[in-house]
């Protein structure tokens, strides 16, 4: 039986393995096309998040990062087009 622990696996993960797991989580499938099970998705996501934390991956490169647009108290909405703000003209009303 292998003595590989989750922590040891994370510490030995290469950037290529990290990218592969990150893509698998994003697409919910392995590179060969097989779908990830819910358990595999959860474990891969945890591994990716731990790798990102332990290797100081910039926040905007992390899995699940969403750029702040117009939501939140700090956002002014300045420079956001009407389409991006969801204010596009309804042509059916013309």
C-alpha cells in the first residue's frame, strides 16, 4: 500500500499536474473525455485550491476567480457598457 498522503501529493504536485487537474475540474472531465464523479471533482478541486494556496498563485489566476464588475458596495459601474450591465435595449418593444 502506498504511503502517499494527500498533503504529500500536494507538496509534490508539478505545475503541469496542477494545470491538468484545474482543467479537469473546469470541464468536469478527464483529458481522455471520461466524466469526473462528484467525489473526484471534490478531491481535485481541493487539491487545486491547496496547490494554489501553498504556491502563492495570484488570486486572479485561481480556480473560481470572478472579476468584480458592477456588484458590491465598492463598484461604481463607471465604464461598464449598457449591455454588460444588463441594460440592453429590448428591440421587441420598438
